[in-house]
C-alpha cells in the first residue's frame, strides 16, 4: 500500500491526467448526451417512426372508408354485413360459428 502512495505522490501530474481522462470517459458514456442516452433516443425514435407509420395507414384506411360512404352499393353492403339488414323480398339466414 505504501508503494502505491509513493507512486502516486511521485507522479501527481500523470495521476491527475489519468483521473481526468477517466472522468471524461464516464461523462461520454453516462452524460446527458452520452452513448447510453443516444441509444435510448434512437430506440425511442424507431418506436415513434413505427407508430407514425401505423397511424398513417389508419388514416389512409379511414379516408378510403369515407370515400365509400358516397357509394350507395357500399352503404348497402355495410348494412347487410354489419347490421344484418335484408330487402323485403329476401329471407335472412344467420349462421354463427362456434
């Protein structure tokens, strides 16, 4: 232990630079703009890009549905499928799957 202190006391400039370099490395890795923060931000960015693509596809699908509302045949199809509507002269059979 005495040899370590003797070495430290005999070369204070070298030890100071090593400690300073160590602090700098820790700052680069763990700082606010460090490597770990960068990795977290990139993961969040990719997640948000995926979410944006999903939302844009939902918007496109909704716009397609809105355009179909003007078509009487599409309205009739939705009424028949979703609400089980039928015409007066038709008999409706509902088959439920188990």
